[in-house]
C-alpha cells in the first residue's frame, strides 16, 4: 500500500499540493506516480477537504486525517488504520506529496529492499558531491553497504558527514515501513537526536530500528519553493507531459 500525506499548510509555498503543473494539481501527479508503481492500493492522507475533493475528482482515494498531527508518519498511520483496520497489508510506503516527477520504479526498488532486508523500514539515497553536501537543507545519510544495492543507515545529518569523505549520500525522504515498525514509531516520543537535527528518522535509529537503504542514480526534483515549482512547470512544458 502507498499512502501520500498532503497538508494544505506550507510556510514556503502555501497550498502546495494544489499547485498547477501542466494543467494538473501537483497532488494528482504524485497520485499517478504511486498508481503506476503497481504496489497495491494508493490513497492520499490529508487534513484539507479541498485536497480530498481534488483527489476524488481525479479518481483517487482520499482519507481525512487530524489537522493537528505532528508529522507525515502520524498522518499515514492514522490513514492506514482507517483504510485497513483488519491489517491486510503488512508494508506501507510513505510517499511525499511534493515529488511529482518521481520515477515509479523507485517505489518498487524501495519496496523490494524493505522486503528483502527484513528491516523495520527502508529508504533511498543518491550520490552527492562536496558542494551539495555542504548545504544543510540537503540531508546526508551515513550508510554501511553490505552490497552495492543494499545497505544499512548508520546516521542522518544536515552536516556533511562522514567527515573527510569525498563521496556523500543524499537522503531521499521516501520511506517503506513494516506495519509493526510504523505502529511502534508513532507511539515513541521525539528523540534527542531527532530534536537536535530536526530529522524524524533519527527517532527510529535511536530506538534501535534498522533502516535499510537502496541507492538511486539521482534524486527526483522536489518542490519546496516557488522557484522549484516554476522549474517543474518549465520541464513539463518542454516535454509536453500531460
């Protein structure tokens, strides 16, 4: 199952999920990415009735969640409990609602590494150079690679880590969860390292959870600012992608 958390509030780009990209709201483009991955049911978990209406008008499924939930992980857990109370699905992917250009194959890679590793959760990374690693908004992952296509996360930071490296890993904030691990995670209080770095995934590591990691060649373009949105619109206009 793939769940897409979508909040209407955004300090840097208000109303972001509804932003038009080539004639479609961004949330509908992300919905199409999730559906194309063909990994089971897909739903948008939102705190906003307008987002829900737009998703349903596009033929998708939307679930209303508490607007006071502190994170996307809490939002997808609440949605999962509503959609699947009998626990039919044991794995769930948390897909960010601001990745309209993600290759659906990346979601299949994520699900595969979660399943094969037997870890509590899984995530994705891609290579980053020293210039990129110096940017605090780009989260870095420290990974122990057991094999080229699968590793284990040791730490995540906004600092360029590991120190002295000339090769860094950019963390792509998409997660695959085992259902039991997600239930445990949302019941935990924020951890000290999580609060220091402002990175939710550190709560899982501090709780002793294993995070499997799979590499991608490059990061999908995310949309956080008006400049990001303008760039996405220009790319869609060039390719004629409707």
